[in-house]
C-alpha cells in the first residue's frame, strides 16, 4: 500500500486541520523506526495507529480531503525509510480481523500474514503453508505478491476489497490485480502515479483455501518454518533486499561476489543469507542505501547482472 511522501512538507495549517480531524490519537514528529522491521526511519509529520478498517478508511479520506500526502504501513517490512523521515500522515495499520469460512478466509489488511497462515493450518485448510513465519501484513503482501518456498499470494487470492480514490469500496477479483513476480497492478499504479490522492488501498483480502489433512499440513508448516529459521537471519532486517533476477538467485550472486559480512557503518550483509541486510544496532538509512548500491555495483561488475530492489525506498527526494 503505497503513496508518495517524497515531497515538500505540507503547510502547517493543513497538518493542524488533519490532526484535529483525526483526534487525540495523532502524534506529531513521531519516529518511524519503531514501526519498521529494520528499526530505521526518521519522523513522520503526523502518525496515527488504526485498529479497524473504518479507522483506516477514515484517516485516508481525511488526508485526501485536506490534500495532505499519506502512506499506510503494516508490518514495516520491505521498506527503507530515509533518516529525515516522511512528510504528511503515516498510518500504521493494525486492523487485523479474520473470518474463516469452509472455502477460505477473509483477512483485514493489517493482519499478520504468518498468523493467518498458522490459523489456516489449525483449521486444516491448505494453500498458505508457504507463508509460515513470513513477516509482513496481508495488505502489503497483496500489493507486492509476496511469496516464498514455492508459493505466492497470487496462488490463493480470490478477491480483495479495495478503497478507491473517490472513496468507493470495491471488491476486485483475482484477474484485476494482474499479478507478476513480486508485483501487481496496485504496485505498478503506485509507482507510475506517485500521488497519494489517486492511490488505491487494500482493505481486506479473501483467500481461497481447500480442506486438507491436518497432520500433513502441520508437518509442511513446521518444515517451512524450520527452513526459514535456518536460512534467514533474525533481528532487524527488511526481508529480501533484491528480487531474484531471471535464472539467478540474488543472494547467491551477492555471496559469490564475496560480499557476505560486508559492512557500511552499522549495516551489514548477512553472513547467513546474502540477500538480507541487517541493522547491527546503530545503522542509518544512509548506511543501508550505501550497502545496497555497493552490492548492485559489485554484482554488475563481476557478473553483468543488474539487481533490482524488492524493497521500497521512502523519503528520498
């Protein structure tokens, strides 16, 4: 769920009006680092945490009404927020309701995808074991067509409820999203438009699942979780930094370039998996960005392959 905040700070009067409209839960100049998986990010002009889809939609509509740029963050994965922070309103989406049916589950966009996957297995429903332990929320996963261990969102998404730029709420079917590898229509539109006023936002998603053998599903879920823990570093990381190029694995290329353990300031390329960049505790966004650029340059120089970020850079002009 994306909106462009790489803009000049809105007029103080507009921010004041929005803060008043959203009520006492709004915080001013709140650091964003605590809300990102990388634990990096400067302050937002305004920040609000919402617990329901009604609050989410209301916050967006008020920001649109007052022409204040906005952005929705879920788990704060797959993003690198600049040290100077973000302009306008940042909405932390904690709307996490889920409702299971015989044929699937309806999950709010702020629900943790890994929790939805675990609950599906508990109900003997197949189709989401690949998401065991996967960080991030349902909304961001739909936008980025998240995937791992042979599965992806596009495999099971039947439809999603989308907040349109005009305020209408529309249920969009699978085909409308035009999914591709780590990509979707929503992601492409956000990149192309770059204007919060015309962005669509996922409110909830319905995943088509099937009845399965509970013991077998639990075994596969545990297997995926064990593989994730064995191969993916814990701690403060954005997740996979780069998309896998055609016929290559990004982590393998970075490893073969001799970059495992390479550091810039407080940021390091993981020695466990080279496509994961780790905040060792005192990294700045500039450290991480420099590390990203260095990895791209070295892989390009040694193998002629261009690494495309899977993460999103926010707050750089």
